[in-house]
C-alpha cells in the first residue's frame, strides 16, 4: 500500500478519495501506465484496499 500511495500522492503528499478516483480513471484511459501493478482487476483491488486504508487510518482534512 505504501508504494501505491506514494505513486498516487500529489505534491502535497495527500491521498484522498479524489486521488484514488483519478487513479481509477487513469487505469481505464491509460492502462499501459499500470502494467507494472498487474491486471486491471488486480489494480482495481489495490485501489479498493487503499481506499479502506484511507478510511480506516486517515484523518479529516483541515479547512483552508
């Protein structure tokens, strides 16, 4: 999960629902960019697991 989170995190290092959603869109639109992570089904499973980690271990965003 750490390697996947690092790949997805923006410059601010944040991994949230929008980051995971953009990764899923990227998987559909540019599947070759994800070959090193496995099949489409495997990557979707990893993204789902990362979502569970974010929900379970994450914290609320601070208002800006």
